[in-house]
C-alpha cells in the first residue's frame, strides 16, 4: 500500500539503527504516548533493534484503557433501559466495568451495537425512531471531530432520539500531569501522529518550554518510529528540547483547523477523569448549553458505585510507572481471553501488547 | 483507537460531501466533512469513516529520500 510499504524498508531501517547507535551515549527513557505506537513498536520488534540503553515506556494513549469505571458503569446502566439502543466502538465491548461489561449485557439480551463510525449511530437513530439511541463517545483528539460532526448532523436533522455519552479526552493535559509526577522518569516523548494531525504541534510546546524535554511527533510505520527515536536521541545528546515533527506528510504546525472548529462548536473544555491519572483539568469536554439536549447524562439511570479490581495495575501501567510484568495478575489470571483490566482488553493496551509479543 | 489508514480518492459526491476511496484494493465510502478540499486521485488519511487530512506526497518523498541518503552514507 502506498505510504505504508515504502516506510517499511529493511535496508533504510538498518541504516537508521546504526545512526541511533552512533548518536546514543547514555541510558535514556522515552515514552511512546500513543497505544497505536505501542502496538507498532512490538509488532516490528523495535525494542530489540535499538540499543538496550534506550528504553521505551508505554504511556496513557489508549482511550479504552483510560476510560474510568464510572463511565463504563454509566453505559452499562443505560444499556439496561428497555428503550435504549447502546452504540459503541468495538474495543469497549469487553472492558470490565465494576460488575459487568457491555459484552455480558449483550448476552443478557440488551440491544448493544458495535459501529466503526459515529455516522453509523445517526443511521441507527433514523431507523429506530421509537428508541433512544446512545452513542458511547470515547476517543482522543483524532476521534473527537468525527463525533462532533455526528452531533452537528443530529442537530441539523432534528433527530430527537440520538444521545451521546461523552467520555472523550485530550492528550496534552495528560502529558502535563505525567511530567508533574515525580514517579515518572522520562527523557523524551514520541508524540502521537494522528492526534497531532488534528491538533498540530503548538499544544505540546509546554513540554519543551516548561519541562525542558524534547518531543517528536512521529508516524506509525517502522521507519517513522526509528527516525523519531533518532531525532529524540540527537536532541538529548545535543542538549536541545524542542517539539519536532517527523510525520510531516500529514502533520502541520496548525493541525486541522476545520476539525478543531467543529469540536469547539459543540463542546467546551472541561476537566475529565482518567483511569490511573485521576481528574485532570482541561483534559476533556462538556456539551455547550445549546447542545444539552443531546447529552446522554440527562437520561435517568441508577449507576452503581464504581469499584476497581484491587490487584489490577492498569493505572500504574498507563503512567509508565510499572510494566505489565510487575503485575501479579498478568498472564496467570489476566489474559486477553479473560481480561481483568482494560489494558489487557484493548488491542492497543500495553498489557495486551506485552501478552502477545513479549515471550 | 487512533488507527488511521491512507486511501486514494476515487470519486467525490459533492452534494453529500462524501467520497469513495480505495484502501489497499477495498472500496469504502467516507465523509469529507473534516477535509473538504480534496480531488480525485489524491490520498487522504482516514479515521473512523472520515478523511481527517490530505497526505502530502511531496513531504512523504522528501522524508524517504532523506532517509535513503542517510542510510547510504553508512
């Protein structure tokens, strides 16, 4: 496939690895913030290709993983209403809430449907005028504009039976929180390429200016990731801290301004709750007053008090404080067939990546 | 979940602001609501049924040529 195969060239990869080896003089820890990067890094064996003194730590960039139990419980409670069709992205189905999951609820006969796009929720609402259709809106900045467009269409078409359970999040405030924490040791960041396609490079400037850490917005093919690592190593060795763009074929400084405008037409910035990271100011959204009627949180349901599995280390894994290998449940009790926490459920979850690729 | 793939624009339906794209030999319909200024034959990055950005072929070639040169220098 064009724009993919060329960026998997083995010869160039070897050249890049040699460059990294030559430039790197000391042990460093780099965080790949995004779950899609984590999967690529494992799939192409990049951890084993680069010098051992460069350690890659997985970050909080998996939307399913950071969705708190309280929101999953809310979706489950809504799905139990007889007049509701709950619509969700597939990854969310198997994530355990406090006492159930959407998959279990579906098996109990609730009307829960998996979609690929927010636009599918519009169709389901049009086809089921006697039902309340609730879209479980999770995702980072890459996905938020697609949800905003669906909301704008719903408003325009005066769909009265479509609602959105908003649990969307913004990445830069989570990075800010990680940098403030003394438990997390990171020398540089591999920044998410597709979030940055939307937001551009400006929202990350605090990483360099306030925390003096380098960061590189990076693509997802092996050559992209290796080049990103090389750029980070060079910044660290030269004592620079800048926000650089490796993934120039789709990421521009200003991002996608139209997409950003759509999001802010519908939502205003608000605090949000993250699994493992807690409440983070300005890391999420709430509906603007003029879109209140689409907020699923106005639908009445009783939601159970959220509970977490006491042994699950997903929260610390998301912050890069622990690896899955330091969790007692990993492999023994918790595996992709029987996941205890969301980091094992999601294909982008760090625990699932370790389970699949780390022998 | 931020997984996005490149696709080539095959046909544009201007009334609906939709496009048919070729993604590795498979045809799909996507929305152009977030990336309206595209033409047939151009490549876009696709996420959750939407084009979210045009792919800049020149930049892609520049990155590749730079990496090739750098690898040859070894």
